[in-house]
C-alpha cells in the first residue's frame, strides 16, 4: 500500500480539490491507498486567530472569525458537490457544533488546551470535504476520525504519540478498510488523549502523521504532494537559480529540515527510516514530473544547499560576576527553553556568556529574557537573518554572504552558518 499526504495549498480551490481527487483515483487503481490531508489553505492560521480572540475574552470576534472558516468550507462544498452535498453538510455540522459549543463558554483552562480543541477542526473539515468529493466521483473511499486512532499524551500543541496503543488501533481500524479496496481518507496533524481531548502534533505535523501511518501499515512508499516540482537546493522564490535535487538521503533531508528548509516536517524521517520506506516529494500541479526520491542510501555530489531564515533575534546571556557560563548555567538556560517551548536555531558558548539565536516571537523572548534576568545580564538584538549553506564552497559563500554584515559565524566540514543583519534580499 501507499500513503499520500496533501498539504493545505493542494486543496485551497475547487480546481485543486478536483485535481487531488484525480491524483487519488489514478493511484487507487494501482493498489491500496491511504490519504492524509492537512487543513485547507490558511485555515490553521485562521483558527489560531479564533483561539486568540476566545482566550482574550473577545467571544464575538471568535465566533465571527470561526464563521469565516465555516463559510470557506461551505462555499467549496456548494461548488463541488451535488449528490453528496447534504451528507457533507451534516458532517460539517458536527464539527461546527463541536467548536461553537466550546466558543460559547468562557476560557478556564490553559491556552494550549483550547488551541488544540479549536485548531483540529481545520483538518476534520478538509478531510470531510475531500472524502465527499471522492464519493461524488464514485471513488470507493472511507473517512476516519484520526482522533479515534492516534492516542497521545496531553502535551497540548506538541503532543507525543503513544505508539503501541496507536499501532493497535491503526491495525484494527485501517487494515480491514484497505483490504476492502477502500481508499482511506484521514487527518494529519491531530490526535486525542485517552480522555478524548483533541491534541495536535506541532505545526506542519501532517507529514509526520503520514509517516506514522506508513510505518504502522508497512507502506511501500510515502508521497508528499507539494506545489514545487521537487525538493530544490534553495527556496526558488528567493533564488532564481535554484536547482532540483532528484535524489536525497534521509540524513540529508533531516539536516535540511533542521536548519530551516521548509521541505518536510523534521519528525517525518524516523518512522520511515525504521522500515526503510522511501519518501517521494511530488508536484500536485504536474504529477508526471519525477519529483524527488528520498531513501536510506547516501547521495554523493550534492550542490550547495542554501537555507535562509529571516526574522531572527539574538539573545546574549552573560554572567554578572565573571563566573564561567558552564554546564550548570547552560543547563538552567535549556530548562527555560524547554519550559517556554522555544528552540534556539543556533547557539554559541563563550567563557562568560552564552548566545542563542531564535525565531523572533516577541512574547516568548520577553518571557525568556525576564526569567533569565534572575541569573544573567541579558541583551537582545533583533532584525537578524540566519544563513546556512550545506556542502559549501567558496563560490557559494560569496553568493550568499557578500556585502552582508556578519554578527556570528559557525562552520563544520559540511555546513557553514552565519547570523547577519537582515538587509531584506539575499
Ligand atoms: N494544518 C497544520 C498546519 O498548518 C498541519 C500541516 O499543515 O501539516 O500547521
Ligand atoms: Mg500545511
């Protein structure tokens, strides 16, 4: 069997949803297929706004913003469905009620809990719609609420999967459907606790969900359908000379994701690696294109890979009395990072200071700076860019770094990273 994952951009218009249905139907003729889908277009961001309003006691705003999400789905359903229209709306109504029931209350629990209860609705709606489009087009398809399968802990927004319980549920619920030649449609990114509270696995987590299914179902491959022809050595929106990379190793893609290339979710590889399942990245706009094949074997002679992360901030933690910033102090800092769910993109340790680069999330950084101020002098610098080149050479360094004002540099045999003042273009 194969596992397909479709992201939000592949289903954000009537044409694109029809296109996805076409891709699914063509593949379903070749054998059993499981389809994992994330929320439509920018729905997740929209639902995040709903949660923010709700939690700030702006109930009317929250309901109005949720209404927009509802209408986007209802409009698409109207254009796409005839026979299945009412069945789809009935399903939608379950999820609308689930969210609105909560939004009519007052927040009494923590933010992250509400985040997961509301944000999960995006995936439930998108998969419901795609499922009914497949049925409308006479494709034998089943829909599953992944919250009945993916059991997680209650670490809301970054929930951890309980592997054994989930594997047993997948075996019991999914295998029989595949054996009946049904295409199984379900949600990425979400799960539920043993108490039936919804959880999410971290932003962009649908790739990871698909990989979990691939592992548990011993898939012959996983395909992630994107709007680019293949994995490229740089973001083609920033680099007009970006080139395709037809073959990559698991190790290379995981490094690229780690340094911030927005190719796949970094957790995707482990479940695939365990069973040596190849990962394909293909273009939903032109399924004939070969895309990128990612597998266990090392790949030689890769071009330089450029990764640019803008909107970075640097925090420098310095000791006040010339005592070393050693294991204990660094341990304290990492404890703070963990508590605040904030991960440094680059760190550097000196004798009496520790420097860390973060995505510039002002609230989090403010919290971090305040907490760290109990032990350190803290300095913040904003407006930075983190540039990374893997497999660098002199030409590549000149290409990316020339004319930049560098604040910090780190280099290993394969990778060079520089923090620079953000001058806009690269
Ligand atoms: N819809 C979720 C997000 O936007 C999950 C995903 O796209 O993978 O983060
Ligand atoms: Mg997405």
